[in-house]
């Protein structure tokens, strides 16, 4: 996944910068006594112990039936608990302790006996039952993944952008060096007079919003009667190695807003930003506000940071030394490779997004099942170095976007107090990229009329939750109040079954204006159809 995970982090540099640590003698003694007691119990039980089924890595019957594997799993879990306890016992500041916990998690995830053929009871059983065929298939899978440069999470051969993902009918009506603008064919005889522009994250491909017809937020918006446009970011190569944050604001977000206005003839449009796309959209609105322009009638922010006070696990890696390193490396130009981004996001959840596939693909010789979301997750994108370095320092490190006048972007001082328009803010409860508290913080930054909704699940699954699936829940406050903290908001929130999409659609309709006849052709005037959606840019692979 994703997993927006911050963008090319150097775990080795983090480990090298750890301070000297001390531990409470009392806590150490308690840990030692507990460890010796549990280890003695394991030893006394010998090779009859069964690992707890609570850990899915060792829950299969094959583990309980193999005494050596069973014992190794139980001993591993004891060691893992003890090392985590040791990290918790460190006398250090909160950030250092969190870094220790993360380092222990990475080490223990890699060291699990399930990751080794000689100790993985399930893999051994399958090898015997298949007469070695699973081992041969595993080696084939390993060679394939070495050639493609990443661990397969799904059978990527079954998907193709434009064929069975990213298939909503439309056309590219504008393009420049940074993005293509796609307009979608209406599905209703009438559309609302204010079109809808979607700004996805530039660290991923836009078709996360258009995976398949049944789970496409883009198609859903079109079906609701919105004349819908989306920014399809170019996958940067060396020609964009000097592109900056200002470039993405002025020449992409603001440019896209203006083109949609010209094509539609609307004085104002509605806009939606997802993840980093929301941060870009919010910054663009602040620039436009300083210029005395208000081309956007309402904005939707999905799992978006404007206030970077609560960045969750990503905060572990961001400090002055790391940012200065990245500025020296990329700030003057260059490209941050997409695979670096993808690998970092995956190692935020190592058991689920790394070792699970190592075991399945290589030790068991399995082909992962087809899954459109995981295909998208592996379709990585590059980032221009100057853009990335600016973003690291001014958001994650110094949190300057919310400080009025602290940043100048496109020649204008950023002040979110001037971005006075209705906004819909969505956050996912289990999001590890944009923690729910970070998403909620936007309610305290923007001055206009606001609605906040929280959905179940994580960064992607929480957002891509079509109503027809009747899955998960979402929460809102019937009184509409937005107190200073998420905890206070939750105290008055009510749970509703199913997707948040209909709630958003009802809100957006109130800002969409009257209905007019749907256009018969794409574009208008000088903006003509260049090629069919999803266009060329989204098909470009990260080098």
C-alpha cells in the first residue's frame, strides 16, 4: 500500500541518529524475571507447545502439528514481547521511544520463523504434499519479482489501465507538462451547472478513484449528475526534475480550475482533493484568495493534511537532519523514485504488506489473487526532488501552512483564514497515513461552514467504499458542532451503517447550482478532445 510511507525515508539514517539510551533498573529487572519465567515454562513443555492462534502467521493447523515449528513460533513471540517491553522501558522522549518501537517492530517482523522455509510449518507441509512443486513455483515467483523490481501483491498480468481499471468513459481535454485534464461523459440527461474537479494525490495514480465501475468514486459522481473532471498527474521523469511546489500549485491545480471554468462556462466550480491532492488544492485556494479570486464554490478534503501537527507514524522519521539530507540530495533538482516511496509505505505495515507476500509468493509458491487496489498500489510514481524537499520541510517538519503569512507560494502569502467557503472534510478512523486527528484538524483551520465525517477502515479502503457494498460505517454529528478536539467531536457523534458517499453527495448537491442540459461533446472552443480517457500520462511507469 499506499499508502500515502513518508516518501523515501532512510531507515538506516534513522538508526544511526539514535541517542544514547538508559533504562530503569526496576523495569529491566521486571522484564528479566518475566522473560525467565516464561522461557522456563516453554522449556519445561518442550516440543509440545502450541503458539497462540491470535497471531495469524502461526494460526494454521500445520504449526500445531509440527513440534519444532510450534516451539520456534512460541519462543519468537516471547522474544518479540520482551523486546517491545524493553523499548517501552527506555527512559527517553516520546519520539525516541516511538522510534525504538518501530525499529523493534521492523526487526521482529523480519525475524519471524514464518519467513524461513526450514521453520515455516505450512510451507514445509505444502512442499511435501506438492512433491516439491511449490518450491519450484516459489523460485519462479522470486525470479519474476527480482526482474520487475518489487514484491508482487497481486497478479498484475490480469490488469491494464484503461481496459479493466480506470475505465469510466471520458476524454483528455487539456494537457501540459505536469498533468492531463480528463472530462467524463455524462450519465444523466442533465448536469448541475457547477462542474466538479477532482485533484488526486500526485504520489499515486488517479485511478484509485476509478478502479472498477462498481467501486469508482468518479463514476459515482458522474451518475449523481455532476459534470466531472479529474487531474491525471504525469509520472515525473528527468524533464521535471526542477519542478517545485509552486509549479504544482500554479501550473497544475490553479490551471486546472481555470480550464474547467472555461470549458463549463461556470463562474464557480466545486473541487475535491484527496490526500496530498487535498493539500495542493487547499494551498491553491489560499493563493487564489490572496489574489481576490474565488473560483471554487465548495471544497471537499478526503484524508487530507492542512495542519501537520498530528502526522502519526510518519513523524518518527522527520527531523532536521533527515530533511537537510533530502534537501542536499534532491532540493536542487532530481527525481525521487517511485519504488522508494512504495517500499516506505509498505514497511509501515511490514507483516501485512511485505512479509505476508514473501511467505506466500516464495515459500508457498502461491500466486496472489487478483485485487485491483493492490495492482494500483504497485503502480508507483516518481516525485520531483525540489517539490518533495519543500514539502518535507514546510509541512511535516515545520508545519508552516497553517501559520498565517509564514509561507509564500506563487508570490502570495498563505493564510487559510482567507479561504472562506463551504467545505466537506472526511477522515478514516484507522488511517495510518493521515491519522484521523490530522484530518479533523482541518476543521479548526478553515473559517467557512464545515461538515466533518469519519469513516471506518484505513486510508484507501475507508475512502473507496461504494454504497452498494453495504460495508463499514461512518459517523457524523447531528448538531454539526466542531469542537476543538476530535475526542470532543466523537462524544457527540452518531454512527450510521454503510458508506459515507451518499452523505457527501447530498451535501455536494446543495452547492452544485441548478441543473442544465448535459453537454453533447467534450471540451469547448480551444479545449478539444485530445485522446480517450484515461490518457497517456496515467500509463507512464516509474523508471
